C-alpha cells in the first residue's frame, strides 16, 4: 500500500501583503491508480471515467466504493470544457441526474469519495445532505478538441 500526498499552493501578494496559502492532503492505503491523458474530439462528448459497484458490469469501470480521490484537469491552453458529473440517484449504477460545471483551460476539478459523495436537487435551493454515487464523468469539449488528464486513486 502507498500514500498519495497532494499539495495545493496559492501564491498571491496583494498590496504588499502575502495572501497565499498551502494545503496538504494525505490519502492512505492506496492500492490502485487510474491515470489517463486523453484527447476529446471536438463537439463529441467523451466518457473519461465510469464507477460501478461491480467492475465486471461495465468495461473499464472503477470500483466506486474504493475510489478515494479524483482529479480531472483540462490541459488545453485556451479552450474550456463542460465537465458533466453523472449521478446515480438510486445508487443502482445507472445515471439519472447530472451536474455540469465549466472547467476553464488549465483548471482542475478535485473530488474525494465518489460513493455517497455527491447529489443534486433541482427543486430546492437548499443543502442536500442525502448523498448518492457518482456514476461517470463526461467531457463536452464544446467546439474544440481538448486534452484532459484524469487521475484517480483507490
């Protein structure tokens, strides 16, 4: 087993004062890694990761109960993407909800556990505390081919 160490450093001097910070996260008991750099073709949605309880049910699926940390980075120098988080609200391995965020060029999206780690609600603007499973991550490159990096540890 291994330990993943993640460090995020922000460097900022504003009006002569240091306003940056450094935060470190250690993820213990890592036994697997999924690391992929992929070019997503223009105007074509691309599934970059899939999570299932039984990995034998879907090609290239990652065990959702083992995934501890994920990062998706848009490696493109100028083009944003729509990052779609497909959610299994019924926790049955089938996506029936989604949340989409704009991921600008050079930016990353980071998430911890995917099992009971996300939920969406479209009829209320309150906090959702009943979390469900992330089923998959899709990239919509909008109108341009883009290169993405996916890094997941279990």
